[in-house]
C-alpha cells in the first residue's frame, strides 16, 4: 500500500472524507494539548493506512471532546502524569541543554546557544497550539529540534557562515501541526530531524 497516495491526496481514496475529518480531530487534539506529537503521528498513520472504516470511526469518536461533558474523552491522549511546562527559554553557553520526554511546549519558545549544544526533542511533547514558533540564536554551537514524522517544519533562520538544514520525512501531513524555526545562526548549526523508524519508514525506507 502506498501511504504517500493518501497523504498527498493526489487521487480519491476510500473514505477520504472520514480520513480527513479524523485527521482534523487529531490535529485539534494536539493544539488543545490533549495529544502529544508522537501519539499524533501514530494515530494519523493508522487513519491513512487502514482500510477498515470502523477503525477510522473509532479513532474519530474517541479522540473528540464529548459535548457538555466535564471530562474530555480521548484515545490515550492524557498521560498518567500531566506534562510539565517547558521553560520558555533554553540556554546553553559553553555547555549542553537537552529537553525531552513529556512536557508542554508553549506557542513560542526560545533557544540560545553560544559555544554549546541545545537539543529540543518533541517526540513526546504536547503543544498548546497547532502552530509553534521556536526562536533560535546560535553562535558557534548547535541547536537540534527533533519532531515525529508527518509534522511540518519550516525554517526561517538567517545563517551567516553557518548551516541550517531540515532533514525530515518528505511526506508531511497537510493541515497538521507545524513547527517554525526563526532567528539567527552565526558560525553554527541549526537543524530539524525525525527520530528513529516509524510508520513512514515502512513505506519510504
């Protein structure tokens, strides 16, 4: 099965409207902070991979917020321990700063690196908005952002004698969560990448 045919939507596929609606619900759950990016990647992969309409309906039904209910019903969206808020500013000066695991990333975060290394791993992170801005300042250092497959990453970083690269899966999810990198990179490296193997690599190596 060619998953890329579903994601790029270049031709009609079975239950396409239902798949698109399920994806929209999953994206909303990410923006609400009810679903982390790693789980989003897994579930949206199932939505586009399966030919079972019942599976699509189940994911759609369980991820949606139940109207007039004091409890939000989701598909394994709430971790046993609520995610903690990440500091707005990550700083590494002649050192290393790494952030990973379950945490809540605000709509805007900052990363400052001077002769150091900053790693922001969003594989299990929860977002507070469908679009997140990461403002970077990198001078003679490295800033690395790790995102699950399918999450769109756009770099607007201005580099002077530095390297700026986004090496994520070519197949991203239309209207899905988006991470934008912005800022300055001087004699440094700013990069975004995917973690290890996922449902994307089953089809694209």
